[in-house]
C-alpha cells in the first residue's frame, strides 16, 4: 500500500513556469469535470514552508503557511493534521502494535521501544493561527486536532500559519536519519500534513504501520541546510545557480553564499505530498529523455564498484520503464522524476522514489520498476491506500510485472505467477482476510501483504481471463483518463472496465474484494460426448475449456457467467451462459473425447487445480 526528489536542469525559471502551466491545465480540467458532474469534489491545499535543518542534532524548525480550500458541500468546524514522526517514540501505537502482532515487520520489531530521547522522532506544534488569529489545538499521538475559531464554509478558503519544531528519528520505517547504507536524511512524512476530507468524511487514522492519503495541492518549500549536503525533493529546484547544485552549465560563474548553509528552493505543483532526502556524499546523474522528461539519480559515491555500476546500468532501463508506463497507463505529466538512494527498502513519493541501493542489478531494477509504477497507482490515481491498499500495491505489482517481463525480455507466459502462489499460500493456511480490511487492521502482516500485493495483482490479471487482455489494457487507460488527479474508489476501476468491455462486473468486484470466497472448478465427468463441469468453490467464474478429441484435434469453448451479460472477445466456441447458482454444467461435443482441461492459461485463481483436467485412460 503500498507508494520524491528533484534537482533541476538548465534554464530553470522559464522551465518551471512552463511546467506549472502544464500541470495547472490538468488541474483546471479536473475542476471542470468535477463541476460539470455536480457530484464529485475534492479539497485543495497550498503549502508554503520554510525549514531550517540542523544536521548535527537532526532537529529542524519549520514555518508553514497553508491555504485550505473547502470544496465540499459541508461546513467544517474542525481540521486535522498528521504528525507522522510522533509514531517513532516508545509507547506509541506503532511501537505497541509491533510488539504485539504475531509477525512483526523486521524493520520495526522492538526498535521503537528502545529509542533514547535524542533518537526519537517528534513534531511539536508551537503555534497555529487561523486567518491571523490563534486557534485551539491539541496533539493526540500522530494527529493534531484543531477546533476552529469559525467554521470553514463550503467554497471558502482559509489560511493557517504554523510554527513547529521537529526531530528526525533514527531510521526505522520509511523516514529517518542514517539508514543502514549511511544516507544521512530520508525525509518522508516529515511535516504537519493536513488530513484528507472527502465524501466519506475525515481520514485520521493513527500512524501504525503503512499507507497514506493526502490532499491534492501545490507545495513551495525552502530548505536551509549545511552547504556540504546535496538535496533532492519533490518538484523542481528553482535556484540551482544560487546554490551550485543541479546546474549543468559549468562554464558560468556562480555567486554562492558564504554562509555555512545553502537555501534550496523547490516547488511541486499539483501533488499530494512532498518528500526530500539529503546526504553529503551523493552522486547526481541526469538522463534527459527525448520526450523532455529528466530522470535524476542520486546515490552514494562511496559504494563498492559493483553497486556503482548497477546504478549506472539502471539509468537507461529507468527511461524504458517511464516509456512503458506512460504508454500503457497514461502519459507522465511532469518534467522530471528522481530515483534516490535512501529510506529502508523502497517507497514511492511525488515525482520520485526512495530506495536502498546495495543491491544486485535485478533487485535494483525490480524495486525501481515497482516504485516508479506507484507514480500511476496511488500517486496520480490517488486511491485511499489505507482503505484500499490492493488498488495501490496490487495494480502497481500488475503493471510493473508486465513492464519487467517485456523490458528484461523474460518471456514469461504468466509474469504474475508469484502472486498466484502467494494467494494460494494464505488460502491453504487459512489466514486470508477480506480485502476491505483497513491496511493497519489485518491480524497478520503476511495476510495484509498477500491481500494487497498478490490478490490485488490477481484482480487485474484474472480480469484478463474474464473480459480479455485487450479490454483490461483499454480499461487501465480509461481509468487513468477519467480519474488521474482524483481519488478513485474500487467502483471506479470496475466501471472503467465495464465501459470498455460491455461486461457487467458487480459480481467480480464483490466476490473478489469483499469476501474470502474461493474459486474451485472441476471436470466432474465425461460420458461419451457429454462433458459435465462442477463449481465446488463459492466464487463463480466464466470458464475456458480445451477439449482434445480421440482423433488428435482440439476445440476451445467459452462459458460466460449469465450475470456477465456478455462474453469476452474470443476465437473459442461460445456456449450457453452458466447461471452461478447451478452447481453443475453439461454440454455436448461432436466427437469422442480424449482429454478436457479448464483454465489452461492459469489466470483463473483456482485453489485446487488438480481437478481441472480429465484424461481418457
């Protein structure tokens, strides 16, 4: 569930203005769509932050101006901020959850409980004003609760001014200082972040383990940090010529400040988060793509030769990934993307990703493929990954598997086979939980991971079996066209697929994501020229059947579910629909039968494939 850095190029001011106009045009389009339907709406934020970082004690002081626009039809009496760093303290809910869950994350374990005062994370809000007047607030764990002086009316914009202090925790989960590879600062979920309010209400879960949800908006961030550090952040760096970084024309003299600190100024238009990383030993490479997108790579220059070579080899492959995702989901709308060595594994953010870098090439490519794919699934298609992590992690796994299979020329007939194995594991061990479970509320981390990554992937892979591979490909593009820069829900992906295929899919969304019903079909009998199939599992599915006759010829058949109200595109012989309530289905063929096999493609997640085949003995 489940999902940002940049250092700019050449003539920045002109480029940035052009880029802002490009993304703003998308923003206006979304607004028009929302207003024209008179149904969909989403809130809007505009952050201006000034941050002073002390790299010696890992503390920083922040000033934040936030303009919040209430596009909802409701009057708001309260607002809420996330204070994610407060989770990294002994006794926090993240700490206690990790100490009590049966299969805790190895990255967390009991580490939070052992943090010393100078190692914990915190965000302390010193003052907060609403439209210039002090407003009441209290910190409750990782949430700041704000009682407004006056309600924010529908259509109204208000300004919040905040002063805060914070401390970067020891690297434990996603964010932190001095990770295992020596990166000084991995700054994710580092600022007071306004919670999302949508048609379901406020989204204010405590920070327990994973997954996020944010408000679309614009960020203007100035970071003051030790002059020896190289910084990357979401968006575009506006002042490379002032600080001597991210500026490629080495022939021009730069008037650098004589202060011990440099001030890095970034803007990030039309995003729902802002992340940065910093280290004094970063290499910074830029690969310019023909389509005008710059790919930035920041990685430690003191790694061993094998890892440094892998980071060089990664760069052209990352360009291939950018092209693949843009062509197969939707065009990447910004002018740069950054891959940064930082964090604790791999995690996606606005316009970039943080990944660990001590990897073999296959692993380095794989984590980059997955995290870059998150740019589309959850970043641009900003589903609530706390409530629906399968839409985030699962769809990302699906498209990154397909991209890797093509780019690395693996030639796999089913690049998702690992997800099917994972799903079968939780089913056979009876630890599966329904996908509507909140990301933090699964009994086991294993159940969460398989549900989100594996079963979420199978949602699309298996849909190829139901409506056809071409329709799934078209459906993803329609999903992007209709819901990018929005907050889509499970019904939205279902409707996109229905509209391109003409097939009804209510049953599929319900059975796969809202129950733990399993699929089990078998060949019950073959008597002469009559074949009888049976549904043993609770979840119904259309059935593909391959019949081999005694004379050696083959014939393929397709049996749609009656409630699909249509068939997928196929060259097979189409038989009468199967009403799901009937446990058996019989049909006649024209010749004597030698063998029958159902689900030959393996895309149907049948939990007991042993009964899928009949062979005349």
